[in-house]
């Protein structure tokens, strides 16, 4: 013979209690409905205000970030500026062009090193095959000594910044004599 189990008797309060995140029961009267509506409107307005405050705060933080984004670079460039000022002051005191040239070369190399530390790279152009992605051909020149479409002269150096083209190299490209 098979025994049938009785359903477990739970207290009536446990059977009617709903989880906290469950939808509220249907209101019994119009007053309760109006009360629920007012509560939902207030909650909606609070959440909209919180969202607006969040948007304003993130915009302000983003603006501050962009304002200070280059602070490290500028701080690293200050010694270069100091050396340039020293070189100019020295050039005003002495009319020796050789020492002025030497000072300018030192400042140039220091500036280049500082910018390279921050992600600047030079585009290799001279002697390379012409690449329209990193070179801008300013003119072509007959040159039987090198292969056609080879960069034979650089008019302006090109630069990459953190792997992305900042400025293409302006170059003269070889062509076979006609």
C-alpha cells in the first residue's frame, strides 16, 4: 500500500509573505493606489536627480583630467626650456657662433629625448621605400642610382605619437629618368 504524504502545514503568515523585491500586491483602495503612485513618483524623481548629479560629476572629472593630462610632459620640458634660456643668454654675452650652435644641438637632443620618453617616435624616411601611410611626397626627382619610389630626401621629419601618425614626413621620391 502506498502512503500519501500530507502537504506540510506552514503558518499562514509564511504563505502570504512575499520577498522584498517582489512586486507589491494590488492595492485595495484608491487611497492606497494614490499613495503608491506618489511614492513611485518621488523615487523616480530622486533617481533622475541622482543620475543628473552623476553626469555633472563625471563631466567635471573628465574636464579636470584633460586639463591636467599634459602636466607631466610640460614638467619634463621645463629643464629643456631652462637650457634654451641659458643658451640664449650665453649667445648674447659671447658672439661665438660655434658655442651657440653647440648649445642649440644639446637643447635639441634633450628636447627630443624628453618627447621620446612620452611616446614620440620619428618616422624613418631617408632611403626607405615610399609609404603613403607615413610619407607625403612633395615632389619626384630623377635618380638612376636608387630604385624607383625610394625616398631620397626629407624636407620635414615625420612623427608618430604612441604608435599613431602625428605628422607625415614630407619627402622627395625618386623616379627613373625618362
